[in-house]
């Protein structure tokens, strides 16, 4: 499918945690994309663009984006300055970080690993898989953050875990507070303890390049074929 430019309008903007902002964009047509894909926003008059993963599911005339503005680059400043009612130029839909349904049977084991806002494309991928497609195989989401106050979507992911017995959520913090009741450490600490199924395992990695390289090597060492590890790097 060829990407195209669309004129959208900001319909909501919220700050759920830390430096993370959620932007809702209304489109003139139904959003026809595959969960895991991203869009590119025009962020200045010269036409420079920044890419953001789509946090919502397809099928409506709107998109939701989740943006970490910590870098405070041109894209971050553009997002911070957006107001409800503002027009935005959207180029979509882009990327091949999607789940192929070829041979996706209940015997398959799926492992999703994200750090920071690398969880953003993973959530709609999981929701589509579990809710819409009824996938019954064992499915894991391992999400790493630094601090508890940076977390978002915890209630939504907990709800998904309660409703689907085959979905397992592990959140780990590298710099937790004293009262953090969960796992302290990095995503690799959780992955190292997983019982993987080798050739029956597919993995989806999204986050900083160092994490992806480390997790890819670890998964291969645990018997997961390299061609069954898909990744999206967030600079």
C-alpha cells in the first residue's frame, strides 16, 4: 500500500505521565493501517518530518500517538506546542513492524519486548492479536522503564492480562523507588528467566538500539531463530 499525505486535526491532547504526551488526531477517512505501523508528521514549514508509532487500532477515522518529548528536539517541541483544533499533516501508513499471520498457530509463543515508548506499537499489536484475532498461544509483554512515575497504560495492560489467560505482563524498572512492588532491573533480567520454545517462538522488539542488539543476541542464544525476531529501533 502506498503512503499518502492526509490533513488531520488534533482532537485531544493529554499528559498521562512524566514527559509522555498522548495526541488524538481526527482524519478525513477511516484509518486503514496494520497494528505496529507508524505515521510521519510534518513538524515545520520547511517540511521536515518526525515519525511516531500509532498507539490505536485501525477502523475509525482517528489515530492516537504517544510521544516522549524528553529529547526536546524539533519533533518534541512541535508536539508540545500542538493545541486541540490545530491542523496536522500526516503521512501514512509506514513500516513493516507488523505480525505476519503465516503459520501463527496456538502452539506458537510470542514475546514482545519494549523499553520506554517502545511499548507504543506493541500494545495495539497485542490487542489486535488477542481481542480481534483470538490468538490462543502463550504471549508475553516485557516492558522496561526507568521510574515508576514514567509509567502509563498500566491499568489497560493489567485489564488485558486479567481478561486473557494466555497473556503475561512483566514491567521492570531500572531505577525504581523504595515502594515499587514490581521487578527491579532491565528487560534482559526478565527475558533470561523465560522458558522459550526455540523455533516455536517469535519475538518483537522495540526500543533503543542497544536493548535491541542485546535482546536479539540473548534470544538467539536461547534458540529463537534470527529470522523470527522482528525489531523497530527508536533512536
